[in-house]
C-alpha cells in the first residue's frame, strides 16, 4: 500500500497493529466505570461502622396509641387519704398540744336550767337509775324466737292497734281547720295563699295552736285576764296590744267573738307597720270573715308585708297574682301605695332589725331601750331562731322590771318557744320567785306542758325551789300530772330527796 492509499477523508488512520490495544483499553475502561454499579446492585453493602455514634440523648416517651388511650388512660398519681378505719400515725417531730380537760357532766338538777348555776351539790341517784333502767329496757336486743311449725305459722297474726295520730297535722288538714277564725271552707286560691303564709311564718301557726295542758288549768280565766290587759294597753296606743286584742276578738278568746271589730283592730295595727296584723287582715279578707271578700285588697296587703321582709307574704302574693288580671294587679299596686302613704314615716326595711334589737335589750335587762322600742311599735311578739319572744327572754334571764314593762304593753303572756317552755316555765326552771308571782297574778297558764310533758310544777320540784312550788300549788297547779316517762312532780322531788317539797305535794293530794 502506498502512501496515497492510506489517506482517508477523516485523516490518517493508525497502523493495523495498534487496534487490538485500543479495543482492550476501551474494554478495561468500561469495566472500571460500570463495576461499582454492577457490584452494589448485586449485593447490598452494609453501612460502615462510622455511622454508629456512642452519644446518649434523652428520648421522649412514646405516646400511647388511640386504643391504649381509650382502654387504659394515664391518670395523675394522687395522694390518697387514709380511710376512716385506719389509724393515722402522728409525726414525732410535731409537738403535741395539751389536751383539754373533759367537761364535767351536769347533774340532773341542772339539766333544765341554761343560765342558773346552782351552788348546791347534785343529788341525783334514784332518778338516774330509773332513767338508765328505762333506757336499757327500750334498747335491749330481743332474743331470737324459736322456729315455728307450719301449723303455728298458719295462724292469723293479731291486728296491731293503730298508733294515735299527732295533735297537729297541718299539712293534711284543710286550711280552714287550722285557722281558728275561719269557720267555713275557702276557695282554692285563698287556701293556697293562706297555706303559703303558714308554711313560711312559724309564728303565725304557733299563735293559732293552743298550748298542751292537762287538768283544766283555768284556761278560760287566763284568756279573760289577757283580754283585759290587751284592752288597757290598746287604749294607750300599744300596737302589740291592738294586734293581740284583734286575735282575741276573732277567736272569741276571753271576750265575745266579733269578727268585724277584730278586722278594725287588725287594720289599725297594720297601718302602724305590724306585719302579723297585715297577714291576719289579708286572710280575713280572702275568706270574707268580718269584711267583704276582696282578692285585690288581700293582694295589696301581702305586697305591703312582703316589702317589709315577710317571706310568707311574698309567696302568697305570687300565688294570688295568678288569679288576678292585669287591671286587678294595677289596682292592687295603687292600693299598696295608698297604704304606705297612710302609715307613719318609718323605715320599714329595718323593722326586723328592730325586733332583734328588742329581744337583745330584753335579754340584757335594758329597760329604757325596751320601752323605746315598744313605744315605736316594734313587734314584741316576734320570735328568734329558738322561738323565744322578748317576754321569754326576760323571764329566762331574771329581769323582772323588763317583764313587767312587756306585760303592760299587751304582749302574749303564754307564748312558748320551740321546746314548749313559756315564761312561767323558765321562771320555775331558774328559781325566779318574783317573776313567778307576777306571771301567776296575771293568770299565766299554770299546767302548760313543754318538751317531755314537763310542767312548771315538775321543774320547780325537780330543782328544789320550795317557795315556787308553794306558789304554784296555791294557784291550782295539778299535782297528779305525769310527764312522758310517767314521772310526777312527787317522784322527781323524791328522787332529789326534797323532804319539804315532798311534804307539800303530799298535803296537796299527790300520791
């Protein structure tokens, strides 16, 4: 081949002997390039050891799954208190406080007196044994009865005698049987209003209920004496006497019954801000007793009493308003405003506060303050949480001068507290003979029975007040009455070894 034959359009070709070397180099080059891809695709290479780091990090707690949250929710740990049956271990590091000495129990002689501390030692031995024996008999666990044969069980059981019903069943009786001056059934609207007052004003219901008495006790004579005292005090302008005289006339207690005159006395007391008089007048107006039946007038009276703070009047006003139309309600508002204008200038919102101040003054023996409150028309028959009137407060604390002032103003001499104790009962409990004589002279009920069926004579004999026992016997106190446990005044005096009182009771016929 010539030099001209070896020429080509691309240039000069390499010699033939160099082609194998070129092919071999190209093959080796491709192998080197593709080797990593072929090797790693065929067999995965493990991660190098350099990835494993020995550092320790705080890992968050794994959150529970939804199923775990629904089945076992995580709750915070609470410090549980020891059960009642577990005994708490005291901490020795805490210094113990000195224990209070145990209070000595009052002897039976001082059981009834709340303020009088007797200097004589207690003499209760037989009485305690009787009470403990009676309590043991009542609380003894009965023995198991022997198993009965079928023939015995087939016998009919004897019928149990019905238990006597309590004296007062105000929730079940018709309302006209609860109020002494309502001599006929009233309409449902009137009955609902009157019952609302009775349910929320305990003083009203208590005045309507007679005190539990035994053996007569001269109730009619006491009522007549009280009516005379009310008339004298009412003529001098005492508001409380006008209210009490209105009650006596409405009920025919100590005087001839006169409903129309009772309405006038109630109206006079109501014009001077006496709330009980407003409530009584509203009841008689609803029932048409002593006056024309008028629901609008009754609603106006309830509205006026409610503005002074009577809860019973507020509820009766709402119940009665449901039976009045818009025109009648407007007329009631006009009448209420007219009644307020006729009343003397006074802050009616402070009437309840003044009643509490009167009770406190009577308990503390502040005669000047008591007379000032009585002259201003404060309700002297108002009661506290214990059911005590200012009269009971004065008798309880032994303030004779305050008690006489209250009697002259025409208060109820036989009002009783929640335990059934009258002013005479408290005087007999604490041995106030001057108060006892004054109450007996004003014909206080002598055989009234309080809690447990105890009479003033039983209390005086139990506490050893010989002069008071003599005064009570002289005023026809019944020596044969027994209390709820069957104990008489003689038995209580015998338990206390009161020889003089025992002799007086036996001389009066006690056995």
